[in-house]
């Protein structure tokens, strides 16, 4: 067995760019529906619709939210 199989890489959320919910859900203690509800009232990052079945989220905003989820307020653009 090689050493490559024994080393596990730590997954991180990129600082810049956009991510789907499935890409950052492992960092959240919330379900998709609860995150959507918080987003709707401005207590979580707002999604950007890219199509009828695709919503992307700004990684910068996600990092702000994950740093302090209780005090997060969505910026209105």
C-alpha cells in the first residue's frame, strides 16, 4: 500500500468564486431547506440564480456567514 492512500486531504471552501449548495453543505450544520429559509430573510447569503435548477452562492459571503452565523446580515446589492 502506498503512502498516497494513507494521506487524506482536508477539504476547504475556496475564498473567491462561487459554489453550489452541495459543495459547501459539509461545512454547515443546517439542512438545505433551513439554509434557504435563512437566506430568504437575509440571515444567510443570498443565492444567485444561474438557471431554473442552479443556484450559486458567493464564497466571500459564505466565509462571512461561517465566521459568525448568528450575527450575519446579508448585504443588499
